[in-house]
């Protein structure tokens, strides 16, 4: 069997279950999208989201793809770099 190695950003996805679209509308975030925001906006979003309860999971497209290949039985590996912060 072939093997696969992924290299990419070792990211942490932060997941939250929202009761409705109020949070998205508050920050002008289109449903189902990914948005790049400046630090000030990111901090405001985080301060509002964190008390709602969040879940941290490994993420990043390369890592997610390699996870999928491993689930399907392929010999898989991942190389990434983490930061020196509360998530890394």
C-alpha cells in the first residue's frame, strides 16, 4: 500500500454551536464562510464567542486531508509547525 505525507499549517480550529444567526449578523459574517479580519475585530469576535462555549480541534487543510487518508487506512503522516501561544 502507498503512503502519504502532508506538510502544512498546524492550525487549531475553534468550533462553537450558535443558537441562531444573531452572532453572525452582529459581526457581518456570511453563514458558511471564512473571513479574514484584523486583530481588533478578531479580539471582539473572540470576547463575544468564548463565553458561549467553544471546542478546540486540530485543523488546517493539509492536516484534515491527512486525517481523512488515515481514517481510510492509508499509511499517513503530517509535518507542521506550531506557535508559542495558548493554542500551540
